[in-house]
C-alpha cells in the first residue's frame, strides 16, 4: 500500500495481483488503470474497490454493505474508487446512494479532491455530473481548481472553469489558481490557459503577492514571460515586504532564467522615470513605429545615392559599410522588438515603391507607352493578391468564451485523450481541425496552416493560400518587367553606348556608368525575382506533387496521419487533381473538385464533415 498526498493508502497494483507495483503505474497520466479479473473472492470491499474488481464490489454491496461506511482512516469507498479512477465503480456507488461530497482522510478532502490530485478527468466528470461541489476546501484550504493548477492538470483546470468555477477563486491564504500554477508548474500550461479564460494577474494574496511575485520567487521563466508580455502584469505592485516585481527582477537581469525580452522590459521600466529628453524621444511609441517603417525607404535610397557618386569603388564600399553600421546601432536604440513584424513588411513596400519611382521617372519616358500600361495593369493584380494575403482571413478558427466552454465540456465527456495537443489547442481553447496549427506569432489557430509569412505579416492558410500564390506569381512578373524595362532604358538612352564586341564585364561597367540608380534597382529586381521564383516553385511543388503544406512537409513526423501513411500525404490525389482542388477550378462545370471546409473537418476517415460544436448558444446554460 502507498501513503498518498491525501493521507490515504492507494492500491499499488492493477486487478487482483497481490505483488506491489510502482505507484505511478496505478495513478497514471492516461487516466486508465488496467483491470485484470482474477479470483477476487477473498477481497474485502475496500481492496476490491482499489483494484477495480467490479463483480466483487457488486456482490459485497448486494449483501448489505453500507456504501457510505468509512474505514479506519475515515475514508469512504467513493474516495478509493475516485483516486484509482474506477469509473464503473464510481457510477455504481453513486447510483446506490454514495455521498459525493463526503469528507475524509488526513486532509479532510472529498472524493473530487482525490480524483483531482491525480488528474483523473474521467472520475472528475462523473462526480461533477453527480453534483459534487468543486469549491469545497480541504484541510490545506484548497479547492479542486487550486489542486488542478498546482499539479499542472490543464484539462481539469479548463473543465472546472467551464463548469462555472471562477478562475479567480481564492484559497484560504488568498492564492488564486494562477498563483499556484506559476509557483508550482514550470511549463506554459495551465498558466496560458488561465489567462485565456480571463484570470486576473493583479489579485494579491494575504502576503500582498501577485501572480508575478510568485513566478519570480519560483524563477519560473516561462510564467514570468507570459505574465509580463502577454498578461501585462503590473511591475509596480508592492507586497507586504515592500517588494515590487520590478525591484525583484532588477537584481536578476542577466541571469539565465530571465529571458532577453523580459530583460528589455525591465530596463525600459527602470529608465522610464528618467527626465532625459533623449530617452523620452527614442522611447516614444509613435517615434519607434515611424522609424521601423521609414528606415527601409531611406536605406534603399541612401545606398543607391552612394553607388551613384563619382567616388572610387573602395570609398563607396566603405560608405555602404558605414551605412550598415549606423542602421545596426540606430536600430538597437529606436526599434521596438514588439513591432518587429513591421520590418519585413516595410522592406517589401519600400522596395516596390522605389520600383514604381524608377519606372515612372527613368524608364517610362524612353520606352513605348504600352509597356507602362502593362506594368501598371499587372501591378493591380499584385496589390490585390498582396492585400488579400496581408489583411485577408487566413482561415482563423474563430471562437468565443461560450464556445470555448462548450468545447471543453464536450471533449471532457469524450475522455482525457480528447485534450491531446494534436486535437485540442490549449491557447485558443478550440478543437483543432485537421491540418490546422496554432501560430505563435499571430496567437490563433489557422485551418490548413502553411506558414507565417513575415513579408505579408500574416499567416498563410486555407482562405488566403491561393492569393499568396497569386502574389508570388505577380511579384515575379513585376520584377521581370522591371528588368526588361531597364534593358530597354539602356538601349534607348544615348549616354549608354554599347558595342557588340564589348565583353560581359565591360557591359556591366557601362550600365553602371550610364545610370547607377537604374542599375541598382535592376539588381534588386533580379535578386528579388530569383528568391521569389524559388519560393513559388517550392509552393507549387508541395501543392501539386506532395499534396502537403509547408508545415506538414517540415513536421510530417509529428502527425499520426502522415506516419501511418508512410510519410506520404493522405490528402494527395495526384498532381493535376491537387492543383484543380487547390485553385477550385471547375472548368465551366466540366470538373467538380471536392470542396472541403478545413475549418470544420476533424477526421480523415469520415466523408461527412463535422458540424461546428456550437450552432446556437442563446439558451446554453453552464452548471
């Protein structure tokens, strides 16, 4: 027998095997304990309950044994069944009048407490459905949601809140589930889940500590980062000893357990009271935003201007190096890490803006008018696809708190396996559709997720993937048009005198001498077209030949449906049909490609899609 944390002995084996086994094989993470039916005729009812010998339990109860009779440790049979996750026996006892909120054991706990400590979701669901009160405190002053948070049972925390328990419920010493989670659990969950469900970061306990105080005391790096960067926890709240989170962290800057982003926030807050006008200007949010957006425009122009001077080559190289150094160190002062997603987008827009400037100022006057018309007309398609990729819906799996609660309750009824990361997103609290993925940058789940593209500052998924392919195609065409326009400019400009006998390198030198700016933009267009074309080819190959997304190609070993299919895509129907279905080509009704709503498809095997979990929430009641 094993003395557990509830002050009660737990059966140390499965079935009726008499030899002791490891405790963790009994109280297992998968919430299932194998029952081996041997000869249990000699078992008393307590031992039969512990070992899951249902027939022996039924026999003894039918002989008149009182289901609410307590043993020498003041523990009921329902306690034993709950801590060992004996689902059939729990239901049987409840049907025969077992007291669901019986207090017993050294910690004066209920059966629900015992099941919660071990993370037995099945037992918890049965007890809650039978009316168990999850807000009862044990001898340590903890209710069930506090225990679930302490032991990192994320699914149970979600289930209790979905059943109406407040995420800010305090225990006897004023600690909330969030405080217990950051103090006891080093992983991201259940901290992230509690924040998603509205847990307050600013509640103080009887010692004056907030959740951030407790995270710092436990040196919980992931919790500190989450509370500060996502939960926006206050750094200035003092506890009863006068310590603020900021003062506690200031002495720890540079420690291994303090992340660089948190260190930056600490330094920013430490200097925020400075009266230095330079500090106030450089840390102004609008100033930083304009610096990050405007730097690529200026850097492109200055680099082209340096190349266009009459200085010798080595001085030009020196000036370009100086330009890089200035931008590098200026970025450390003026850039904001929280706005870094703006930088690739501004680089793209600035490059295209200088493309237009070059065409209209230099190329258009010396080339036929129809070339300019074609260039501008094709640009309309480029910007349409770009805006759809940038601002359009990528296929976000939308949810609401009511739908989140409904999802949690439905999955809990299906069993603990339903909360596996591949099936349930603990950040969005949604059931994950097939081929979806949670994007850490955008912080939401995206159906048929391909990748997060920094150049369009958005995810690429089920609803904007086609536009992304159109964007890449249009961008390659634009770059090729610009290179062709530059070639025609050099041909039609009198200052550019080429001879058929000139070598390649001599022609390159003449181009640079003719108009360095046009040459600079043309080189950018050349390299731009190369990497964009390679990306386009890779995308088309994945879609047509592999039948995969970028995420699936890179992580196929993590998905069961790829592993079971030998690493091949179970969604592929051949190169031609893959393309037809991706672009939804009907060919005027001749072809009828299968239309799949990836936002509501949860299974490969079923042909009929699952319906959304919640259609009408107007009359939905929480227990």
